[in-house]
């Protein structure tokens, strides 16, 4: 039995189709026929668009971005600590050489 591979759509295409559905100028069936996508898929994209539309205007960034910023801050702090330790060890090394 051959398995059918699911068709992948780009985000821009999904957005265009969902916006067309949201406009309401055409029925979902008309939009589906025009773009060659099943009506249930269009309804799903439309629902996702409406649920996530507020995020476009949100100042809050994606959780991954926030996590990366926190990681970068930690790494800079660690680098600073290691720089201080290195300078301390260099001074002690020079002091020991002079003995």
C-alpha cells in the first residue's frame, strides 16, 4: 500500500488563503476551489490566523528569543567572571616569578 505524502504549504501561501477566507467576499468553497486546498484546511488556517492575529502587534517576543537573550546574558556574565579570574591569576603568577 503506497502512502500519500502530505502536501506542504509555505507560510505566505497559508496567510494569503486565510486572509481571503477572513474577508468573506467569497465562500470557503470558492476559496478552496480557487487555491486548490480542502475547505477544512482553509477553516483551520483561518482559525489560526484569527487566534494569532494579536501577536502581530505584541511587543512580547517569541519564547525562544527570550530564552536566547537570557542565555546570552548568562554567557556574558560567565565571560566577565573568567576575565577577572584570569587577571587575578596573571598577577599571582608574576608575583610568584619574582620570588
